[in-house]
C-alpha cells in the first residue's frame, strides 16, 4: 500500500493532483530559456559590431598609410566603410594619428562607437577599437 499525495491509501499513486504542472514547468523553464537566448543574441550582436569596427579601422589605417594619401583620407575611408556596414551613428568619432610603435612609423585609426544594447537592459558604454598600418615611404 502506498500513501498518495491526497493522503489516501491505495495501490497506485493518483496523478490527478499533478494536472496543470506541465504548463507551470513550461512557463518557468521557457522564461529562463528566453532570457539566456536574448543574452546570447546580445553578446553576438556586440561582437559583430566590434569585429566590423576593427576591420573598418584597419582598412582606414591601411588607406591612410599609402604614399599618396593623407591621414584625413583614412578617416574618410573609415567613416564610409562603417556607414556602409553598420550605421552612420557608429562613424561619429573617428580619429587618426601618426605614431611610432617599436621603432616603426605607423598610422593609427581609432574609432569610438556606442555599445549596441537591445532594450534598456544591458551594459552602457562605448567600444574603443584601433587599426594600425605601416606608413609607406614616398
């Protein structure tokens, strides 16, 4: 003899008390799965934007490092690439400078862009990426 959840003795447990529990389990687990999915999607979007900005900054630095180009040409090229790939909002703060790294003359293009956040939940801040290229001799 087995004591059921209802407090009655019987030979088999009654499952009548479990009716509707699958809906509750689905709602609880489904909500958690949706939150995890949204987090992974947000992380993927931020990584995509970062990688695109790094690529655009590096291409702008390579363009500015050409013998017949100026550093400002690299800024324009970087802004055009970012606008075409993402949005003009990400191309607002692009700077260029000439630097010496390990004894090599390089052009450095730096991009400061907002961190893409879906909704009001998430980290606030900005992405700062840079691209470098060796300066060609005239």
